[in-house]
C-alpha cells in the first residue's frame, strides 16, 4: 500500500480513481490453439498435458492441449514445485498472453494470466495498463483501483445538461467505470469520450475553484489607493520614449484595481523588452503618491540589482527614495536599509527572498510587485502580504503563454498583457549554424568588440560530464580567454553572488566585451551595448528559454544578432524549434508554437500556483476544452456564487473530488 500511496501522491482513493491507464491490452480473442497466429494476444482454455522441468539454460515448460493441438507454456523463472501446483496434470486452465513460435511449435512465455475456469475466474477481456513505480505489480494496482471504483456511488450532475448533450457524454460515474473497466481498448484513449468527459470535469472544477478564489478575494477588505498624479507625471517625463498603447492600457487597469477597496491581484504578462519594469515603476509611484511603500521581489541577487539600476533614475526623477536589499547586504548597510524601511524614509525596496525575513518591517506597505513570479511559491507571496495591511499585489512574467493556458494557470488573477514593444526596438537577426563553423562566430565577436560592442556566449553545462557530450562553460571560457585574454568574463550559478555581480559590472562598464555564461543571464540582464548572443548546443534548449536568452541583446540603438549553434545530427523536433525561433521574434507567437510542439508540457505545470496537478487532462488531447470549461465555470459561479442551489451543491462535490475543497469552503463563507 505504501507503493500505491507513493504513486497516487498521497490522496489515495481519489488519486487511484484519477490515475488513467496509458494503454489497454485486448484479450477478447478466445481461440483454440491451432487457430492462433504468431504475435496474437490470445486467451485459451486447455488441459495440462505434462511438465518438462528446467534444465541448464532451458526453461520449465508445461504442455497444454485442446482438440486442435498443443501449446507450450515456458517459465525462465519459478520454482518447479510452485509451477506443478499452479498447473496440475489433467486439469484445465485459462491462459492469456502472447503467442510466439519456437521450433515450429506454439508457445507462450510467462503468461499474463493463469486462472482456473472451474472457479468462474477469467482474465479481463480488455485489461488497462497503468504507469507503475518500482516494486509495484500492475495486477496489485489494478485490483486496488477496482476496489476503490466499487466504492464510488452515483454523483449528481454538475455540468450544464446542454454541455453533456452537445458532446453526447456519459455521466461522471459511467465515464470512470469505462476508464478502469474498458470494454474496448479505445475506451482508455485520451481522445475517447469517456476520458474527455473526465478531463472536462477536471478543467471545470479547476476553473470553478479559481473563479471562487477571485470572487472571495474581491470581497476581502483592502485599501483604495489613489493619487494626485504628481509623481507619475514626473516619472513619465523622464522616459526617453512615449509609452506604448499596451503599457498605457496596463497602467490604467492597474490604477483602476488599486483604486478599489479590495486587494489587487493582477498578472502583468509581457514579452522580452516590452516594458514591464516601467509599468511597475508607475504603479509604485502611484502608491508613493498615497504615502505608501512598495516592495519589488526578484528571484536572484543579479536580477534584483539589475532592477535597482533600471528603476533608480526613474524613481529619483520623481523624488522617490529607493533601496536594494539582498542576502549580500550585511552589517551597517543592512541596518540602515531596515531602519529606513521601518521609518518610511524609503518608499521603494527592491530585493530577493531576503525581504521575507522577520526583521524586515515596513512603516506602511501598500504594493507588492513580484517579478518572474513562477519562481516564487504562493506561500512566498503570502509572507510578503503579511508585512502590510491588505497590500495590492502585481505579479510579472516575461514568459508569454497562450491566453487559454493563462486562464488555467493564473485564473485567480486579473490579466494585463504587454503585446507591443517600445519604439526603436529593432528585430534581432537570428541564424542557426553548425558547430563546425564556430571559428567564424569567434571572428565576428572580435570584429564587434573593435566597434565597442559586447557579446554573450551561453553554454548548457558548468563542467564536462562523461554522460553528456555538451560544452562546459568552464572549458569554453578557458578556450576563449586564450584567444581574447582579459576581455572575457565568466558567470554561472555556482559562483558566489558577489563574484557574479562583479563580473557583470565589469562587462556592463566595458572593461570586458565577452561574457561566457550559463542560463543565469536568461532574464533581467540589461546591457545596451551587447549585440551578439551565441547559444552553444541551442538544440538542447527549450523554445521559450531560447527566446528569453535572445532577448538579452539588441536592447540599445544597434541591431542585435543571435547565433544558434547546433551539432549534427539535428533531430526533427530540434530543427523545428530552431526554425521557429529564426522566423519569429514575437514571444506570444513563439509561445503558441511551443504549446503546439510539446503539448503545453511545463506550461501546464502548476506547482507555483498552489493548485494540484492535472491527473486526467492530457494537454495534447484536451487543451481545446479549457476555454469552454472556463466559460461554463464563470457562468456557474456568477449565477450561484455561494453554491447553494442543487447544481451548486453538485459543484461542491466536484470541487472536493478534484482536490479543491478549500474553494468550496470559500463559497460557504460567502
């Protein structure tokens, strides 16, 4: 049972029932021995005619016979006494497994099922096949799942009758029965109506939970934040460009939320270079106009300090005092920052997880901005919220995802999208080249350095691995340093933060021109003079990550270039990824392509949202259901926000079944 609990994730009965088979074995062929062919999965009733015990490397064989001929059953493992008890001479047995031929005779190696027909036993006509963990037998898991299934009663219908009728879906209990007791192999297929019905139920329950969370949050007491526009106007006047329409729209949405007497929870989603930091700065300026403090959380020391460098001139122009606080800040420096926060002398603090610590106190925290929010858990967000009085929360993501997926992953948040880039940004030239042309790339970097430009060289590993033949950042650094000397820096995640920041500062100031790094530079690094991004073994990176890395260059007046180095042979999937990146520079277009290529993959991962993972939803087969499920959930919660009608009570059952009991309680609490 411990192994089953491990497989099911701890919520035993529910997760056993929601563990879908990944295949089914068709055992419906009940045949006589002579009527079977090589490769058949057959179920045969025959009499035990004799035993030939194992000898040297030969298996133990049992000869079966029926009116048409003989079948040899072979076991390479198994004690003779046990096999003789299992196969008593002269008695009939039902045996099911794969037919093969050996020396012209039909045989069955290690049958899947052996039962005594006189007891009324029989192998299942269609046998579901489940994912297993080490040490757990498939038969044990199947029996346990069927025991759990037999304990499930009929459930009231929580879907609209029109939805069920339009798709010709069975009810929930019937769909579950066919999933685990299939009558045909297709019953367990992800596209089949039984699994599709259950997947829609799971999506519907999740969207109901998210809608209830959002409705409950909007009823929570908070503080309306309004301002006179003085500080935001000063900040806007400092910008070197006019904000895009998307930035203006997003700022208006954020200001409207902040003016409400309920805490804001809004996601600002924008592509690389779309201007999220400016939008966040304007939100923090609005909080400062109301005399409130803001905190911006970043996942790494490097990113926090980069944000500080970007925000400092903007906020200073608006006469807003700010500070940066990370784990690196010690002693008197840290004490001064903490004192300024507690007294209210600092209006904006930018920091890492260091902001969560107990000794970090605010005079009056009104706004929390979380950058790269997928790197923070819900508990992290709550710890920051507890440092203020119902502060407003703005979370930012530079990883565009399709809007339908955003409904599932961030459905409890309101969404603002930056789908334009500030004026003057040129598209980045992207080329894919085999590693055999690496010398040309190195020469191009040398020419660029003479023009005052800088370059990144990204490698996938830190050190050489015998198991994986990929370039190591340490080896590539040594090679390039041999060519360019002190003009080369190195940066990777195992370096102390102070060393990383010092290397980046030298690169930023132009004391070096080539940064050899791992993906630690994926987000937040902003060096306008950097015009070349080389990604070695680009075929080993995901599409979204490649796009993020490419976005580190071309951030100044000169056009940027991205070189995708690949090593032959190049697989079809990798070729498709590189071609997609080469042809597109719109992160939302790339996200849609990424979704199509890998069926959502990590995009549907929800650990950071505090929601249980999908069990019955197959991203490849069921992504198209999400929009309809969200629409039905929205209408259901709008009509019955407290879930007190007959259908509302049925939805409560669905919420508990799919792991959202806390959402049902939110409805109960009104």
